[in-house]
C-alpha cells in the first residue's frame, strides 16, 4: 500500500508540474521496491520533462535490466534517441519494440521520419503506409507520406493524400494549400481563381496554422502576408530565451553564423559558396550551422572549405543548438532558410546571437520578433513598403541576390539536339511549372501569336503537366508543338548552356525568377519581368535595376506582353541588350567580391547599432 501511495503521489505531483517533488517521491518508491516497471517509466517521464534526456535513458536502461522483455521502455528509448539525434540507436529500439508489439502506429510513423530525414524516401513511405494501415486517421503520418511522395516527384499521389487529410479534418489549412499547390504543379487551372481566393481567405482565417511561404506564389497582398507570418512566428516563441550579449565595441573582428538546412545540392548552395569564399577573413570569422542532410555534393564541399568552422547541429535539440551558437560567440546569425522547407525557427527564436538577420532562402517577412533585419535592395523593398515587414531592412546598393561566378556553363549545342526548330525566335522560361499562372500563360500565348514561327521552351518533367500545358495552348489558339519541353538534366553546366540558344527569357508572376533570372542574365539571355507589390514579385526587377536594364522591367501584364513582342521583332534592340549584358558581366551585380563587401558593410552597420545599445533601424549601404 505504501508503495502504491508513493507512486500515486509522484504521478499527481508530476501532473501538477511539481517535477522536483515528483522525482523525490518516485525515487522513494523505487528505493522501497526497485523492480516496479511503472516507477521507472514515471521517473523517466519526469526527467524528460526536466529536459534531462540522457538521464531518462539511463533510468529506462535500468528498467530493462529488471524487465528485459518490456515494450514501453524500448518505445520511450527510441523516442529519446530520436530527440538526441542518435538515429541508429533510435531505429534499433523501435525495431525491438515492434518485435514485441507490431501494431503501434506511432512507432512506424516515427521510424518513417527517421528514414525521411536521411533522404531514404522509399523506406519512409513504407513506414508511413504501415502506420496509416493501423491508424488511418493519423494526420501527421499522412502529411509526411504526402511530403515523401512529392519529394519523389509523385505529385498526384501526394495530392490524393492531402485530399484524404481534408476528409478527416476539413479545416486543415496546410493540407488544403498543399493540395492547391499540387494542382498548380500539374498546371491544373480549372479552378485557379477560386483557389487564389481561397489562399487569400486562409491567410486571414487560418493565419498561424501553416507556413506563410505557401502563400507567396498566390496573389496575396503584402498586408495579409505580414499578418500570416506574424501569426506563424508567434508559435515559435520558446519558454525561455538566452540572455542577449552585452554591447561591445563595433570595431573588432565579427563572427558571422550562417544557419541553414541547405548546405548541399540545393538552390541556396548553388549561389552562396562564392560569397562565403569572398568574406574578408581579417574582419570576419564565418561559421556554417547545418541542420539538413549531409551529401557529398560539390556545393557542400565548397561551403565547408570556405568557412572558418562547419558545425552539424542536426542531432542537437533546439535548446542545445541555440546554446552551441551562443557558446561559439556568434555575433550575427544569418538565417538562410526562414519558413521554407525544414523549418527550425525555434533556434533563432531563442536569441542565440545579439543580431539576427534573414536573407536569401525566404523572400518575405518572417513576422518574427527574433529577426532584426532582412537583406534586400531599394527595388525589392521600396521605402513605402517597409510597413509590410516586421524586420528593419538592410538595403544593398545593387541587387540583394548573390551570384557564383565559378559555376560552369556548358558549350552551346545545335538547336535540333534540344528539339527546337532550326529557325525561328526562341522564348524560354525554365521556372518550375507551379510558378506558371493562367494569366502569365495567356500573355505567353499572345506573344507567340504576335511572333510567327516562334516557340516557347519550358521546363516540365511530368507528362501530365506537359499535356495540361499543351491543352491550354490549343485553347488559346496556339499549335501545341510550339511548346518545347527541355529534357531533364542533373548537370548544371548543361542546363545553363541552354541559355546560349534561347533568345529571350520570360518571367513568371507573382513569384518571379530569382536564381533562374540570375542564371539567364549571367549567360547572356535577356529576361522580361513583371514586378508586383510583394518581395518575391520584385527580385528579378531588382536584378535588372542593378544591371541598368530597366527597359526589360514592366509594371503591367500588357506592358510585359508588349515588351517581349518588341524585342522579338526588333533584333537590333535585342542585340544591344545582349551587348550590355556582355559588358556588365564582370562588374556591378555579377561582381561577387563587391557584393560581399556591401553585404559585410550592412552586417557591420547592424553590429555598430547594436553595440551602441540602440534598437535596429533601416540601413542603406552606400556603394564606395
């Protein structure tokens, strides 16, 4: 009776949040009877609530010594090892638990995540499917299954899973937006206007329940983007934050930390390596904090070589990752990811660095009080748009989009090897199909109609996506054969070489080309863009402004259409644009060393403001 009473008291205290007292009562119960399994499980749960994961694991190991065939300690140990980033141990304990009881959906789902995080998508899918066989209504497993299917290019299957989620929970905004996003990837536009209206409505009614990144490619006004971001960021406020560092002299060498899951074969890693290589090592130490998959890509190797230190924090908890950044003495933390893909905003939310900046990966406001600054330029975020951003703006004097001059461009190939006609003007748009909207596609068809014998060169891997685009062309009165689809290639040099053959690139809207715009212009292919009122709708325009090519920058769909037609019909004017691109290739926007100096000037000014004990304010970097 005494033992049961002590455990009962320990459980009551635990549920009341009185962890120290609960631990004392639980230990007393185990001292009286050291073989009671429930006592060890309760003590482990108490230690987990205290953040003492290894201590909890030690308790469970003791429990298995007394009860070697027990299921629950193995289940708990698997989850603890997963939290600690000890993947192989987590899988081992989960497998042992399933050997005792194979019908626990949560274990199969957790194992799926462990495989998923390592890019082992087929095993992950098998685990998720088994979890859903056991518990069809487990939304997290179905959401993860949809994500894994999408990662394998099985967009239609992923869309079915998102639609199934909505049958279980019709209010699940993320699933609804992802189903709509999937329809756009397949270029299924039958209900586009209704989907766009729904995206705007969800930005208001379901704000905070999904990443605002899902809204950026829809025609959602900037005030709603700010509200949605602010609501989402609020969920990341931690129970406690690290104390801010005391102001220090602004003249000393600074330690810059770049935080990202994408130091790998990824678009971010395609453009940032030379910036890291160009940092002034006399003035800055550069540390990369990686929390994404490890691959053996050239990009990752370059980034590792370019940094003073490269730290893998995948296996660290949010608290431990933040503590690592703080203990490393990082002065300025640059979040390269924001609310895209693998989100770990819990780490910057803990304020591990005195100054925290968002740049590159997330083209919008985070709405987060943890982010002090956002790197942009005068065109991308004009002064009259500052009210739509929670951050203060660091404005670079040229474009805020970096460039890597070391990327190799392949040799030009005969047109017929690309499936292009021997003669005729070649328009191109190598953006992902989900960026194409019916409005911009209609403009493209009007352009083709006005320029006889021209073709439009697109990027689409799926046959159903191609078929939908061809049907849309026919509906607009354009022969479907005038759409040419680029063959898939994993060779970046081969992809860039295509711009040697294309005559004029056409941008998407409202989510412009970003790296894609840089690629085209670097190779020498002019780009016509349409600027809107959000950050992703203005980045290509910022690049054109930096290159003094304002004649390619338009403000309406009609002007966009007419500008493309003009340059296709006026070879002399197009040749002059290409000449300007050739002359400017080694300077200004494409001068990565100069770009990095400007970026460093912005970082240094932000640090100087902090060192003076002042609140962040807008910074305009002046070209020397």
